[in-house]
């Protein structure tokens, strides 16, 4: 496999999935968001969003906290330091790949 | 893909301004400052007036912005978060925080010195124009940072206010009073229009158990 192709396959596939990339990007820009905000911003269904968040939580990229705002249930999500670092590495890798392609 | 990532980050950061509440809060404090200067214009010049300005101005600015911040947060809890969700933003810490404070202090001191210089050189008529230009620049930078058109519009309005005040040739503190009052009203109007549009476009959602 050429080094260029290897670079593409080496990106973090957990983050690279389009819906999860959107979720992680949103979380990167904030310190904490709630489930409703993510639902609205991603346009995903509740089930879909929950599934993606579970995968990210299992990988240690996000922290999920179930709480209440008054009497209303609220799920708060934030990126862990591991998740933040993974996203930054992903962006660096992408930049390098794009730079390599544009140099050719 | 990189552009999409940056656009998403910007959109998330821009969410703070989605409801217009921060403009209403800031505009209210600026309007209050304008009213303070109006009250001052009615007072007799003297030691007591100088004392009131010296104490009252920082109290209104610092206290006003603190109160406005609390009010905006409270209103967002009641209006915005139930409709489109909750977001909190990372607080600047350490060097970045001190850097921003230092930059703000330098700008404030530079502005004060510049205005004082203009006043001393007899070019008082230029003071509202220069002040308006600096505020318009700050608003334009905000508009560019968060890709919000209404801040560009506010910047243009502020410039027009500055030119109007200069053209009217009012004495101090009436000139400052009118400038801040009109500027505050413009911000409140912009925030209110944004809030009305936001309320029409959204409904409160409830997370199910």
C-alpha cells in the first residue's frame, strides 16, 4: 500500500464517520452541550444520536452526565481530554493528507 | 472537509447570539450609561458632580454588565435552552485570560488618551466620530468572527450615530449622553428583532425519559 493510501486509512475511524465527526466537532467548540442541542444541530434521530454517543463514550472520547434542569431531565455531554486530543490529531492528519494531495 | 469543520465550530460558537439576548443586555447597560450622562448634563458642574462621575461611571459599567450577564444567563435558562438546547463555552484560563485583559486595558487606555488628545487640540467635533469608528470596528470584527451580518449593520448604524452627533455639535456631556443612548437603543432593537424571529422559528422541546 502506498504511503498516501496508508495515511488515509490510518485516520481515526471512530471520529472519521460523518455523524460522529459532526458530534465531536460541535463538542470541541463548547465545554458542554445537552442532548437536545446535539439533536438539533446534527439532524440525527434520537436513537441514532444515542448510538453514536455510546460508541464515543466507550472509546473514552466523551463524558455523558444525566441530570435535571429543575424537573426536566437533561443529558449533558462533553469531550474528554482524550477525545479532544483525538480530534486535534485527526485534524492534523487530515491537513497533512490534503497538503500531500494538493502538492502532487 | 476542513472548511466544514471550521464552519461547524463557528456555528457552535455563534449559538450564544442566536436569541439576541446578549445584545439586549449589553444595549441596556449602554443605554443606562447614556441616561447617566443625561442626568449629569442637568447637574451643576463642581466637586460633587466630579465625584458622582468618578464613582458612578465605573459602578454603572461594572455593576451594569455584571447584572446584565446574570439576567441574560437567567433568560437563556428560561427561553433559549428549552427550545434549542444548552451550550456552555470553555473559559479562558491562565495566559490567554491575562492576554485578553491586557489587550482590553491597552485599547481602553489608548482610546482615552486619543479622545483626551482630540479634546485638548480643539477637535472636539471629531470625538464622537472617532469613538463610533472604534466601536464600529469592534462590531465588524465580531461580525467577521462569528459570521453574523447584523453586527455589520450595527457597526454602520453606530458610524451614522457618530456622524450625526458630530454634525449636531452638542456640548459635553450631552454629546456622550446622546451617543450612548442611541447606540444602546440600536443594540436593544437589534436584539429584540433577533429574539422575536427566534421565538417564531422555535418551540420548546422536552427530553423524554
